C-alpha cells in the first residue's frame, strides 16, 4: 500500500519581468529553496527532483540537476531533471511523490523554475514553438497560434463571434490583473489593467487571431520549491492525475476541449475519492491560463463548470461593465469554486518550468491561510486543485492537495482506465497528393501575426475532409485586407496540394480569393452579437 505524502513547506520567488533580479539560474533556485527552508522542519533530503523546461536554450546549460544540487550544497543525493513542456513543475512534484509513496525515500526537495529573460521575446517564441508537432511547425504555428485555433472553435460552439469574443477576452484580462496586481509575488503586482486597455489597438497588438498581446502570459523569470515528506504535516497530497493527448491537434477527437485535462482530472478525483468535484467545500482552484481563453476551457475540462455558463461564472455578463472578481459569487474568494486567486499565468506570470509547482504551492498557502494577497485568501480553504497544461494541451497534470484536518468523507467514484495497449502498427499520416481539389469544411482559421521565424502574417485554416483534418494556408493571401476568420468559419473550400507538397485552400467553385476580400471589407464586425 502506498504511503501518505505530505507537503512540509513551500518557497516562492517573486516572478520577475525585468531579467535583472536573478544573475543566474542557480540564484533563482537558491532563493526558492531558502524560502522553503525558512518554514520547514525538514532540513535533510534523500533526493532532488528538478523541473526546468529548456536550460539548454535559455541558459546554455545541460546536466542542470547535478549543478543545482552542487550549488545548494546537497551533493551526494540523487538529482533528476523532469521536463514535460509547460507542465514541467507539476510533473516534477508527481515524480517526487511516487518516490516517497513507494517507500524508497522519506524527504524529497522539488524545484521548478525557468529564467526566460535571457533571450528576447522573439527568441523565446521560437524556443517555445519547438514543443509543437513538426507538422504544425511546418505551417508556421507557434503555441499561441495553436491555442487561437482552439479558441476560435470554442467560441464558435458558444455562438460568439467578432466583438463578443473580444469582450469576453477583455474581461478575462481585467479579472486576471485585478487579482495579480494585489499579489506581491506576481509579475504584474501593482499593475492592474483597465478594460479599455484591451481595445487600445496601438498597444494591444494581434498575436494570432483572436488572441492579442494582452491575452498572452509574459516571458519572465521565477522559481518555486516544495518539500515533500513522509512525516505527517498540515497538508497532504490527496490525488494525482496526468494524461497525454495526440502530438498534433490534427489527430484529436475534439477542438473545443483538452481531453488530456479531462482524463487527468478523472484519475486525480478517483485517487482522492471525489465523485462530484462541484460539491466540494473549502475548494480553491488554480487553472493553467497561459492564454486568457484557456481559463474557461480548463474550468470546464476539470468538471467544475458547464460550457454554457462558465463565462458568466468567471466574468459575469460580458455586455455589462466588469465587476470585481473579489466579489464574484461563484469564482471569487467566497464563491463555490474560487479560481486563480493568484492572478493566474496571465498576471502572476508563467516561468514555464516552474508554473505547475507555483500553482500547487499557492494552493498550499491558501490551505495554511498564508496566501500573499490577503484579500484573495479563501476562508476555510481545505482542498486545492491545480491544473497544468504541457505543450498545446498534450501532457497535462492535475494535482489535489488537502488539509489533513479535513473531515471530508472519501467517496468511491468508478475506477478509471489508466493504461494504453501498444498498437500493432504505429499511426501514420497519409499523404495528401491524391486529395488535391477535394472539398473541405473550415473548422477554424487564425492569422498568425507573431511567427517563430519573423515572417509576415499568414492565414492558416484547419480543414475537415471526409473525417480527417488537415492544415492549409490561404492561397494568394493579401495582407492589406481584413482578417478572414469570421467569413471563412464553416464554409466549404477547395484543398490545393502544390508541387512543393504544401497545402493551400481557396473558396470552392473557383470564387476568386479577391472576391472574398471584397466581402471581408464590406463585413461589419461591429454587428456581431451574443447568442
């Protein structure tokens, strides 16, 4: 039988946007470690689990776990690095948990962090884009561009478009910064964002439609430390779940949710003895919102909200003036499901290797009533759910921690399927040459304004053809016209496979692309409505 695992202490650095707070990655981890030690009865360790996503490119350092162990004065014990893209911090804690639960170790130091300000935003975008599938990279996709496609499909399913989408995203930005601006450890501490800032076209530039710069988490530095132990403490690990999904969104069953989150949540709930997470008392939740639109999607995927009501439960009625997230009856500190009290990745910051560990540590601080933003302290917090996304939603983690004094009765949810049988034949994407000229339906379109290679903006669509998906660029796209997303979604187009093997599309039945742009120029985006 697995041993219980407890959290003895946590330590968090302030998330830094300047690149000047930490001279080296070792300074970053040392500060988080020392802050954890200040509050811990555990002073000796059997192992180190280090989460860092890309020390090779951000730091020009490899074998990083060994070097961190040496710099912390802990040479001699095992030190292992964990990497699962942007869920790395959570993955490191899960691996450390298993080492204690199996009885091999008693105390493990978990560190997670990243020093990203060593490079420019453009270089960081290129580094991060290496986590996406090669087929997606071939079409110029970056991480925000892939999330933009998912966002387009999700809002279309909600029957929202144009200004209605911008209004929701603006209020999600406002919410994040209202919370983060009062969190002393957040990147945007003392920097609230008024709603009108989202609509400032001179400063809030497009990234990948509909996502704008103010929809995206910042490039930053930060680290977290969590000390896990087999000795009883005030907070214990209650349930863990993790799951993968297809490397590319081309192969996924749905665009409007992240199946890896749903699977990971089901496993975590099963292990924690939770049959209905919406009935939990004393709950606090940290959802991975590297982009504003991921917050409602994640809350639904965790089973904590319905897709048709989640917007209201986060930001109220987007047609009305925004209200304070501190007063929201559902997701505010006194609501049924207090969500992202830290400000989330958008306002607290997203130092990619550390973010998942930050979220777990923040829930710990809530449960021990020491949350740094006292206004966002959840009264009676007893159980925390942390959700971390790796890559474009294909390596996701859910971590549940709970007060050991909790009187919650464990339930018996049905067991979940946790294994995958090796296929006899590895999956392989068929070539598309024979599909030249085929009719296709446009599932979603985005214009990638910020590309990994600094190329001009490109229009890319996700098309459905006879039950399979393909990417295609717009044929003869003109960058002087308005964006095609609103006109093209749901339309029938024709797939073109050119001699170089690249895929393009144009309007079916030989309607000239220029005619599409004339339609776009006459389209009144101001007439978009709410369903």
